[in-house]
């Protein structure tokens, strides 16, 4: 089993996405629950992260970090609305309000929230409810914490702070709904805004204290790589075999063996000719 795991990860490292990465970058190692930031051919800093659960995995892809949202509000994504909130809403409309989530029938910025207790939710389909906006204001109970990092992608996956700091003390940290929660978001803020002279630590604190949602574009654009590997070398250079949290190793090994079989069959045909 260990041999297979090592072979699978060596195969991963041969793929094109591991080559020619820029010096300035951030790498999120999903199965290791770890983030590393690189600059000047060195690791600038690293930190533990919380990644998506097996049921709601973090996607493997590459994007670019372009800015930060300070004091972010939280617009609930479709999966969380469908699986977590709509069933509860039908059972007890007050539950949503108790969670601090407001419901808007319109996505217009000037729209007013509705009182969920005045609606008979049993008469509305899931799609009709999903079309509504579920939103939680910025604050200490917001799941995004104080910082959300702006990185456009088709998966709507991003790095953000969290109001559940205790999760970073756990060994297994596949506990999010897909986005990646970072343990030291302020360190990433400083890294991203390094070339923005006006944004000092004091200036950031001043804006944060207003508790208003504020988007900051950065002069730097930092590539962010979401990787998946279940074997790696630790800081002491020792091989570590991690947990295949999404069960991807077996499928990849099967693909590897199929390719080997095709190559062997082609070689045999060549010899026979």
C-alpha cells in the first residue's frame, strides 16, 4: 500500500502544473491541511489551514489573488442553502433569523430583508428559495471572520479567516464547505499588500475598526495553487505518507495502470511488426 501511495504521488509531481511555477506564489496543500507562501526562492511563511470535507471537497485548481475584503459579509452559496438552510427553514423559519442570516427576495443592493415567519415555505420549491439571497452581515459571528481574499474562479473557492479558531488545533482539518480557512490571515494580508505603501498596519487597523465591508485591490497579483498530494517531505527531509482525504489515490493509480497497459500493448505490436 505504501509503495502504491509513493508511486501515485511521484506520478503527480510529473504533471505539467508542478513545473515553471513563479517565484512569488501561494500553495495550498489540501490533503496536508497546510499553506506555504514563497518569495525570493524561499518559503516566506507557512500555516495550518482548514479545507473542504469529503462531502464538499476543495477543488484542485490555480487562481490569482488580487485583493482583500475587510470585514466581509457572507452570501450563502447554493450548496449550503440547499443542504443546510432550506430544510431547517421549512421546519422552523425562526431558526434562520437566530443564525443571524437575512433573506432577500431580490438581489438589488437596496432590497429589504423579509420576515421568514410570514412566509409559508412549504409552498415554495427548492429552486424558488435558492433564487433568494441569504446573507449574514459582517461581525464576530460571521463564518468568514475579518478577511476574505479575492481570487476569481469558477468554483467560488477562496481563502478566508474564520470565527472557529479551535479547528486549527485538530489533526484532521477537512471541515469546511469547500473554501479554505487560514489560521493567520493578517500575515497573508501583509504579504499581499507588501508593495502598497499606503496600507500600513495602523491604516488597516483603522479601517477594520469601522466594521464596514471594504474591498482593497493590491498592486501585487499572487498565483495561488490548490494542490493535492498524499506524500511529502517534512522540514527534516523525512518522507511523510498522509491521509487520502478525498479518496483520489486509487482512481489515479487505476489511470496510471491503464496507461502502462496501453504502452505495453503498443510496444508488443511494434515488436510483432
